[in-house]
C-alpha cells in the first residue's frame, strides 16, 4: 500500500516560542513516528517575504528557523526537509495556478484581510500567498496538510485550484485534506485573551529562554483570584492556559494536571511547571547551540533534502506544463 503524502511549511518570522512549538512543530515531529506517511517539511522562506523585512535579518531568521526545526525534532532521516526557495518549481507551478485562480477567490481570504487590518502593506505577494501555498502542496501530490484554523481556508482554495485545473486540462492533482491533529492553542502569559506573541515579550516564552528567565516568566504569569488549579478556558482563561502548557509538555491531559495539583496553590503549581519546562527545553537548547556552530552541517542537510524533493517537484511541473500546452 502506497504511503500517504503529508506536506507542511514553516514560515520563518522571528524567534520561536512555545506557542509555535506546541501549535505546529510538535505535531510534525510526532507524525514522523507514523510509518504510513511520506513527509515533506519545508521552510517557507518565499512566504516570509510578503511582509516588510530587512534582508540581513531575514537571512538570519531563515537559518535560525532551520536550526530550530532540527533542534525540536524534525529528523531529515524520517522526513524530506528543505528550504522552499531552493526548489524553483514551486514558483513556476504557482504562476500556472495564478492564471486559473480568480481575484474574487483571493479577495475572500480572511488571512489577507486580517494582515491588512494589522497594518501590513497589501502587496501582490501577500494577496497571492494562498496560490503559492497551493503549489507547495500540490507539487508533491499531497494527501494531507496539517494546518491550524487560520489556514483551513487556504487548504480549501488549494482543493478548488486542483479541481479547476483537473476540469480544464485533465485529471492530474489530488484534492488534499486537512490533517486533524490535536494542537494546543497557547495564549500570552501576561494577557490570556490574546495568543502568545513575540511582540509582547513579557508574555512570551521563547525556546531559547534561560532557566532563570523561564522561572521569572512563569512565576509572574497571570492567574486569577480563585487560588485553585482548574481548567475552564472560558471562565478561567489565565490558569487554564498554564494548565494547557503543562499538559502539552508532560504529554498528558489538562484534567490529569488538575487532579495532580488538587489542594495545591499557584506557587507550587508554577514552580513545578517552570521545572518541567526547563527540563524539556534543555535538550532542545543544547542541540540548537551545536547546530548554530556548524553551519556547514546544516546546509548539507538542506542540500540533501532539496536533492530528494527537486526531481519530484520538477516532474509534477513538467506534467502540468504539458497539460496547459507549454513547450
């Protein structure tokens, strides 16, 4: 039986925090333990150009994202791991898809509207972002795409593009499905009404934070006046967020965390949470430091991944070009 293909991209946008890790990377790492999947994981560096950036900073962000991905468990022996811009076929296929995608469909994308509302310059790249994402996915004939809620609409557009191409030029592309993985939505430590974000550093726990910084941030994290450990995200968002973090890193359920700390106060809970996080992040930080010192090794890993992915992507592109009449 042929393995199902899973494709996922990670956009480099700055230093990784535990929200990024628990919301996306942890699930990709866990998928590597399933033998029935063939995985293509890539750093979506072209997608990262759709927002205002400094070239020197962007280069560093891309390399750091590669290192962080490897340090957190993306294994090039189990997954095809590469950088998007190293394979030009992605963009070439995206152009073909651009010509069969209506502006009306792109105008309905809520992610674009939200970015513009946040103050991002509405450039053509940001507008056509979902079409390149469709090419990223379809070029490897993906069966599944693990995405968060904010990207589900883009996967639906990918399915629409596949149907449109197949109807006009002949059956070629599968219609990929979203892969439902249990993810943790991690909120800010200082304001649990907002997602954890690097823009509010006091409420953001970075993977690179020192043990002292982790302790300080956890001990000062917002809770509530009830003084008991509970899990009720709507009524008690602050303490529920900390319980979610504990459960995710301990690979258990929020309910079991609540039971473990029954009768204990916030101080004991926070101390235990800080200790757990320090222990879990230590091996990640160690591997990250080692990789940062060996750029040559990192680039060899990327070259190897691109060498595997490139002929697959180019074969798909060549077939698509023939179907649309290019010579």
